[in-house]
């Protein structure tokens, strides 16, 4: 039997007597890209935090390569997992290269991290940040900072990359490009995504959270159905022919009553 790279067994989260996530079981194999989607407050970030070891589950367990997360040291965990979250606020005076170099700390330690500059430079190249090498974090735009976080995470060479709403603050084109970039790394990824249009091109599997429960776990085509999208998000989805190209368009129709004729 092959051991899943990441496995959650009936994990649940409680806070102040409330269930934030009810028992979720799922596994992620090497090379998969799992998107976690769902409405605001559905429990996506809480689930992601349990999967990456940032939040110990109240019930159940998470295993990385068969080993319980709560039984491995934070240093070992950092070798296996990198997280690009929404809360990272690096010192704006930090040079970009020094920031990305922090990704090497789990491998080389704080003192010897400078010895692995080639890996750091490669991470900057892969994220298109080499032209900004001499810049500080504070001088970067929101989108560039997002890519800097990604560069730090890939410099860490984790087994799994966790992303929490990585396309926030990005313009529509940059959103697609960022996820295309991540998919191109060939890494195992677990990502909370809000933009439903980006899910199918990016993810190999989708976990749909609703009301603190795992509502569905399926391939994008089977998860993003008309019925499920209406049930969970209260919007319609249509698959239409592209007017000028030979391909299908998936359109999420968000009701806007303000502009409807009365
Ligand atoms: N420490 C906490 N104490 C109490 N409630 C919490 C705590 N952390 C999260 N919650 C609540 O749990 C629910 C799920 O939160 P979570 O951040 O996981 O949702 P989400 O699906 O990621 O939402 P969003 O799309 O808005 O980011 C929310 O109602 C939130 O207010």
C-alpha cells in the first residue's frame, strides 16, 4: 500500500465551544494540487491550518508521509512544508534576497543560510523576480511581494506547498499567471482559492467546504457542477462556447439585483 504524502483523518477544530470544522478526512498524493473552496466562513483557512500543522486539530490527526504531525519537530515540519499565508508581514527594510534566503533556514540553519545562494537565486528566477534583486521588500508592489513569498517558499524546497488565498491583491491577469507559475513547479500544493474561475485550470482535485463540513471532494469537473455551485455559493455556473475560439468558457453568474430592471 502506498502511503499518502498528506493525510487528514477525521480532523475537527473547536474554538469557544463552536465547531469551526467538523470531521474531515482526505489525503493528498505527491504531485497533486488540491484546491480548497467554499463561501466566507466555511472553514477553509481553519482546515488549511490544521493540514499544515499551524493549528492542532481538536479531534483526529494529520500525517505527513505516514508520520503524525504532532509527533515531528517544528524543524522537521519546516523541511516538509512551506506556507504562503496572508499574515506574513516581513520587515520592509529587508533586502529581497535576504527575505527569500530565509526559506533556506530549515535546511542550513540561520548561520549557514548564505552558503546556498544558488538555490535562492534559482527561486528568484523561477518567480520572475531576478530583475528586482537589489530591492527591499518595502519597495515591492503587492503582486511582487506575493511572488517574493512564493520564492521564499520554493527556496525552502518543501514536499508540500500550502497557499492561503495566494491571488488576493492581484489583478485578474496576474491571478491566472501566479497559479500557472505554481502549477509549473510540479510541486504538491494545497491552496485555499476564492476565485472559482481559477480552480479548474489549476487544481487536480477540489475540496468544497460548506458550513464547516467537507461538502465534496472530487476532480474539478465533478466538483464545479451547476447543482453544487448553486447549493454552496448561491450562484449559477454556465458552460458556453467561446465566441471566437474553439474552447469552452465557464461563466460564474453573480446576481446583481441593483442593475436588474424592475
Ligand atoms: N479562534 C477562533 N475563535 C472563534 N471563531 C473562529 C476562530 N477562528 C475562526 N473562527 C470562525 O470559524 C469560521 C471559519 O473560519 P475560517 O477562517 O476557517 O473560514 P474561511 O472559509 O477561511 O473564510 P474566509 O473565506 O472568509 O476567509 C468563521 O466563522 C470564523 O469566524
